C-alpha cells in the first residue's frame, strides 16, 4: 500500500546557458529552500539549458552531474530528478535521471524529440516508458515535448486487455518557451483529466542562448484537473506541495471513466 502523503518540491529556476558549473552551484542554493521533501524536480537539461551541442556538453553516466545529483539526494534525503545531456554507447540522449539517496538510479530517454528545433538531428529518441515507485506511489516521468502526445502518456498497461491504471503521478520536466505557454498549461490540465492522476510540470525561466524566453508557469494539477500550485510567471521559485493518495483512490472510485478507455496496442 502506498503512503498516504507524498511531498514534492518543484524548482522553477533561471538556467545559465551551457554553463554547468554555474548552474549546479545555483541549484545548490535553490535546493536549500526545499525543506523536508520526498522528491525534488528540476527542469529539462537543467545543467546546460536546451542545448543542441551534445558533442561539447554531454556527460557519461559516471560524470560530474550524476555525482552531484547523488550528493544532493543524500543531503536532502530525497529523490532528485531532472534531465541532462548524456553520451551512452556512442549516442547522445536527453535523459531524465531519477536519483534516490541510495544511488540506485533509473532513467528515461526523451521519446518525442522536438523537430521544430532539430532535436532529432542531435539526439537519439528513447524507446521505453518508465514507471517508478516512491513510497508506494507509482510515478511516470516524462520530458517536455512528450506532453503533446497522449497516446504515449496514456495511464494504461499496454500489454493488458483491460484499462488497468499504472501510475498515480505524471511528471514533466521542461524548457517550454513563453510563446507557447498557453498550450503548456492547457495540456498539463488535460493530462490530469485524461489519466485521473496528479500532474506536475516544472519549467525554467529566462532567455536561453538562442534568445528564446521562458516564463516558467510550473504547475501542479489534481486528478480532477484542479490547479493546486501558485507559481508566479517569470519568477524564480521553489515550492513544496503535499499530495494525498486518498484523493486519487476516492475520485477514481466515484468517477470510473478509466474503466471505459480504449485499449491501445500500438506500442506492443
């Protein structure tokens, strides 16, 4: 049985363009504001910004940022997650790392690469979805552009013949531009309604090296699609929220739309 409560810290930061040392030092300061928590969520490519220069900035899985994530996980006695640029077996990945204090990490490679920025010319797409357990909660972490593809996100065991729910919390780490922030907010809410789960989206603020501005607008939605967070647009903020598993159980029990979903087999 899952613990009833889960504390999640969302970090909405300024990210310094392609400057790993400065970013990690900055996150050291920001994460001191997290307080007691179970999970600290950082944005997409938090150590570099959304860079299309992996040959210059990629690290290996034994690299400095992985070591830093473990140090922070131990310091805060919490999982630390976010995506970084990784070189693995000769390919480059936009890789979300899930780093617990015991160092037994897991990872998810971004499935949907952002063709509008030619991401597919520099990175290799992931092939598997990841479901992680934390305090008994089932969590599905995804990256930015994945948000636009509900089939990949569907709260369903693709190998079953029923509508079995497989996660309680969706996480999106992002570098989502201010120009499309309306879609960001609307799609986060829609994913909560569709999948009857909590949905958290963490985004950065400030301009990147290409002059693209990011307003943050990080958000947390309930399984009913209710906005639970209070992030300010364009402001660097760190906020911790408590999620209640009883809310999920009660809502899914009363409103059983999950039983009526179509069984998808396109990923088998």
